[in-house]
C-alpha cells in the first residue's frame, strides 16, 4: 500500500488565478488526487482545514464550473461576504496535523508560504510520524531584492529558513537549488536533503502535445507572444522599448502580452502599453487567461519572447517549446538550463539593443526561424504522470 499524501493546496484552492506555482499545484493534484488528502491553511485559526466545495472545484477545474470567470476583479473574492463564509467554514472544519499523519504518510507543501505556517512548521517539523516534503521554486526575493518592492516579502527569509526543517526539498532547477543551499550556508542553517526535478509539460489540461504546424505559415503571421506577469524582473520595459524601435524602423508585427499585473512596479509598463496602443501599434494585453486561451495564444504566435532577467525556472520558455514555437531568452542561470536543449535564440535581456536585434533576426530570417522551429518541435518532455512517478520515487527512496 502506497503512503498517503497530505497536500497543502491553500492558495490554489482559494483563488482562480493561474500563476506558474498554482498550475504546478493543480497538475500535481490531478495526478495524485485518488491518494491525497487536500487541505487548506487557515491563518485565522493557525490550523489546516478541509476544503469547501468551491475550493475543491477551484483546485481541479478553476474555470469549468458555474460562475467561474477570468475577470481580474473577481479572481480572489467573487462576493464581498466570501471571507466571512470561509471563516465560518474553517471554524468548524479544522483538522489536526500532525495527529492525522500516519507513519508512512507524507505532508507535501507545493506552495510558497509566508504566513503563520512558518511558526507551525518550526514547531512540528520534523514530524513524529510520517515525513514532510516541500516544492521550492526560487530564492529571488532574497538573492535579487532589487526586483521587488521594499517590504513586499517581509517573511521570505523566514520561509527559506523553515524549508530546512522539511525532510526533503524538491527544486525545479539546479540554479534555484544552489541558491537555497547558499542561503542556508550563509545563515549557518543545517541543510536538509535537496533534489532537482524539472517541471513537466504541459502544466495545464491539454491531453497531448499540439502539432507544431508549418513553420513558414507561423513565421508569416509576424505575431510575437510574451507570457509573464508584469513585475520588474520580467523586464517588460526593455521589451516594449525594443518593439517600439522595431516598429519605428518599419517592421510590421503584432505583440500579444499575457500576464497579470502585480500592482506596484507595473504601472509604468501598463502606461507604456496604453501609449503604444494610442499610437496605433498592434499590441494586446490579456491580464488573465485560462489554459485553453493560453494554448490558443501559443498556436497563433510566430515565436515568443521571454525577456526576464532572473528566474528560478523559466516556465514560459518550456511552454513555448512544447507548442513548437522558438523562444528568445537569456542563456544564463535557470533560463539557460531550460533553453539548452534547443529551439531558443540567446540574447542579453539587460540590453535593449540585444533584445531588439534578436526579435529582428527572427522576424526577417525565415531560415533561422524554421531551424529553431524544428529544434523546438524535436524537444522531448516529461509529462505529469512521469513527474508524479519520479516524485513518488523520491519520497519512497528518502523514506527508506
């Protein structure tokens, strides 16, 4: 009998947004649902709770049930009284951890936490029965604080320190794993077991890999796609400057941007997009999009641009290649780990001229586009069943 997984799905079950982390949580849950107990954390009660019906639906199919919507103003609290209902439900549906964890069970935390779970895990880990594992994505708020508004991650270093109390920490890139180990080393924190397990494709609900299509037809569309939240390290301001330069040189192409605004730090980017649209430039911004809409955006694109300066993984690069679309991106760090298998054109994202040059090359060189298109289509990928099986193997090996 395989051990049960007690799965922390707090944020993913509560909201219908589709960040990379939440897509990972939904994908993992989809593979282990029959053997997992999903729970949500209540900061009010400093306790885990069972899920409400709406939270279970948000976890398995956030846009497939009644009243589901992609409107940004309804993503978090669709009704003004929803927080009160959640509080009342949590008051009577608390569940005792670690008491409910069996000797062979694993508590798995695939989300980032910066709330009272820090104190909870500090008090209860390592578990008296069973073990605990965490999925970890990056340490950028610590290693690259210049990309984050002051005070936006007040407990992030506490979170990184608490990860050392888990029996196993699973990272999605060697770069991210190395940064976590460096943080522990600099803080004199005894490290726990860490491993790297790159993410699978697709993260969404697509049953099979889409056909890459005819590269010549894709190139002829002259349609650029950028999938990235609007935050400073994603480097949208240089991207928009590069596109403005190319439009002024007479290049004809359209630009589609997908990614929600994270508030502070993105206002200037939104204002620049408005100015470009007012000037008649063919630019569209989708603040939020479901899996089907994202797949359609990739299919309609000629190639993608991921201008990010720092990442823990580089999911949009992998998604672009999965859809058979070349990607313009950096070749260093975690981004280089994803790009190394082919299908990518390397640029320096910190240099507007380099970014513009890369876009111009793919717009004007159909042979280069076709070669990268072929490389992307030939890339092998691990799928969710593979990822879940490898994740299970890691847990079993560590338990032994």
